[in-house]
C-alpha cells in the first residue's frame, strides 16, 4: 500500500472509534486491525495516530 494522506475528518473519525474501544488508553484486542480495515489505511498509520493522540491526552491530563 502506498502512502495515503489521512484527512482531518478521517483522523477525527478514527480517533473517535479508537477512544470508544480503549480502557485506560489501552486498545481492546484487535482494534488496530479493525480500524485499519474500516478506514482503509495501514495498521502503522492507525498506530501512529493513536500514539500521537495518547501523548496529547497525557500532556493535557498532566497540565490539570
């Protein structure tokens, strides 16, 4: 699969899906694979987006 630019809308939808399927910032079993298939992007893109989101969530949590 070639490099695909993930639009802001797709990223937001993906993050919404991932946030619904996590517990304490840990994704439920096989969620990355399901998200990759659902949004037609690579597993590595899903993992990269999730990792960035977790870092931002942690940063916001620490500031409070």
